[in-house]
C-alpha cells in the first residue's frame, strides 16, 4: 500500500462518522450550526445540502443566510 493510500485509510478510521445518511447529515449540520462549529461547512459542501433542507431540519434563517455562499 502506498503512502497516500495508507494515510487516507488511517484518516477514515479516525473520523467521527463511519456511515452517514443524508438525513443524519442534515441533523448533524443543524446541531453544528447551532453550536457555532465551523465543521458544518464541510458537511454542507460534502453532501451538497440546500438551504431548504437545513431550514426544514431546524436551522434558523440567520444561520442559513450566513452560509449563502456555499449553499445551493
């Protein structure tokens, strides 16, 4: 196994999420937004979440509006 593949493999082992559905991603993103965690942006771009999904998931309008540059 090459260095890059080994690094990627170990990175996957140490991540917080083993499998994440789209619904779980929305819930986790909303909770991260409420806490002010900047990692929420990573989940938004990874799953291509829309503003409508986040608003239906319970995020406030201000939280969603502040991320308008990365939302679909």
